[in-house]
């Protein structure tokens, strides 16, 4: 095990818009943040094509280009980027330092910003992974404009599925909502709005069994199975949008910071403070609701300011030796 002994002022785990915004702000505050950006740096936007709703890019920007720019901007002001995954943490309840491991190397940090994001829940059916980005998408708000007059499906029965379907219906020729039950989890108001849209069709109770390519290699049809009588049907489509929820990537800190029943890290009031002193959380890791690049970047900024103010208000803690009990949520 390597222990450098140095205590970082700010360690940031994660490298989506929240992580890089926190890095930018803490770097500009002269806190020299250490960013564990992970091997697959850049978060969910790395899997996206055109981003047309991030302010400041009137022509749109490719998701990976946007993340490269955020990364470069943070690095320009002195953020140190470690392209590695944190494998274990021990958060201190006594105000730090907190311990973070990358394999056998242990690092100490006075404050930690958790920004590990969330993953779209996957269907886990044949064809889904292969056709991702070639007709299969997890974000209609991002990709709907590429499906003008197309035959499409939305999978899911919650508010996200309704919202995505309504947005998609403005572009697509038809939008079939595939849901595994006849009852919907979505709120009545959202359901009523979706039901009022003529090019939305309802496919219940069905699950997607398989997704198949057309001759051009892009999505060609979905095989659906009726969950009540077991019958199957093939639906020709060029777009399938999966909206069956998200999974926050909070496994690293489970049991150490407070999380809710869905695994999202709980923050206090309007702040990014967790229930562990000096540990802040931002972005999709805490956000059930908005989950946009721009909202994640905004909360990364908030976490940076909260960390900066914490260090300002707890100056003596910078020099404490690694000690104090480990946090349990
Ligand atoms: P959600 O409410 O958890 O709904 C997920 C849906 O996906 C459920 O209908 C579920 O079916 C289905 N599902 C889950 N796993 C599945 C699988 N493996 N195969 C097929 N179907 C599956 O998630 P959400 O819609 O993303 O909403 C999350 C939260 O954000 C909610 O609190 C929601 O109200 C909120 N939200 C609000 C708005 C708004 O008000 N404008 C918009 C979006 C989201 P079952 O119902 O059978 O479990």
C-alpha cells in the first residue's frame, strides 16, 4: 500500500458535468483539486451524439466534445486528473481526513465531492447493447430530433416514459408506449396528457423480448411479448427509447453516507452537504428529477462552493492526522 501522507484539500470522484464543474470551481479557488475521473471519463454524455440543449452552443455540440471541453477547462486552472477508478473509500465522521483507495494506493482528503452519476437502467435484452446509438437511445429529449416521421417505441410506464413520449411525439410519426402492465406508475396528469396525443399508441401489457437490426445495421424491429397471454409480435421501428428508470452509482459509499431507498445520496436542504462533514454530493447521484447536463454542472458548482466554504470555516482540520472514526450512514 502506498500512502503519500499529503492531505488533499479537495478530492472529486466522478467526471460528468458535475465532477468537472466542481473541479473547475475548486481549481479556480486555488484548491488544486484531485479528480478521480475514472477510466471511462466523461459520464453519460460520452454515449450521446448531438447535445442541442446545453446553453452556449447554438449549433449544438457532440457529447464527447462537450466533455473534452469541460475536462480541458478544469485542467487549465490546475485540476489534477487521475484517470483511474476509486476502489474503496473510508469517510471520516470526525471532519476528515477521508481515505480513498485506488487499488493499493491510499489518498487522504479533507473534503470529498461525490459525483459518480447514474446509469440508465437497461432492459438487458438481446440487441440492446449492439444497437445502442443506432436506434436504441436512453434519452428522447436528446435524440428525438433525429427521428422525424419515424416509427418509434418508448419502453416504460413512469413519468419519464410519458414525458419522453410526449416530447418524441412532436418529431416521430408514431410513438408506441410499451409497458409491462396495464396500470401505469406515471402520474394521472402525465398519463392524461399523453393519452390526448393522437400519434401515441399504447402497447400493454408487453415487454421487449429482442431488438433486431435492419439490413443497414440500424434498428429494424422489436419483438414484443404479451405478459398476460405470452403471445409475441414484431413491430417495425427505427427508434426505441428506454425509460425504465436510473440507477445512481452510489455503491462506493453505500453504508457510509445517507442514501434513500433508490440509492440516491441524500443532501441537506438546498445544499450539497451529505450527512458526513466535509463530504458533498452533486449531479445525477443525488437527482431523481431533472438529470440534465446543465443541472448537473450547476450542482457541481454548488458542491465546489460548499467545499470551499467548509475549508474556510474549518481551517484547523487541514492539518489533522488521518484519524477519527469511519463514517457509517
Ligand atoms: P419510475 O417511476 O421508477 O418508473 C419506471 C418504469 O419503468 C415503471 O413503469 C416500471 O414498471 C418500468 N420498468 C422498470 N424496470 C423495468 C424493466 N426491467 N422492464 C420493463 N419495464 C421496467 O422511473 P421514472 O419514470 O424515471 O421516474 C423517476 C422519478 O422522476 C419519479 O418520481 C417521477 O415521478 C419523476 N419524474 C417526474 C416527471 C415530471 O413530473 N415531469 C418527469 C420525469 C420523472 P412498473 O411500473 O411495472 O414497475
